C-alpha cells in the first residue's frame, strides 16, 4: 500500500506503478484507448483527469483507490471553513 497524502505524490506513484507492471506509456495508452501523450499528461498532472478516468487508470494497473477517513486533523474545522468559503 502506498498512501498518497499530497497531490504531488500521485503522479510519481502512477508512473512507478506502470513501470512495476512492465508497461510503457504507449502500452498503457493502448489499453486505455488514449494517446501516449495523454498518459504522459496523467503522470505529470493527475489533476488533469476526472475521478472516473483516474479510477480507470488505477484499475488497468491493478490498483485501487481507498479513502481512509481516519481521525480528522486537529485543524480540520479551519480547513472545512476555508473550502466552504470558496478558496478552492
């Protein structure tokens, strides 16, 4: 299991997972039905895809997305107010 705690960790994780599976970007692209350039973009900036597309990539790579609710961070109420206040 590889916990992704920041957005910047997801791209390198996807790239590493693809390589562990012995796939080139072109091979993964062929399975996904997209261009090799699109796979490169996904690995460089996973935020450029929808959750559904990310789920498809993970499924093809034999991985899964798990959300661990765990305990909220000590400053969660401030973060919630910040998001609710439109800072997204």
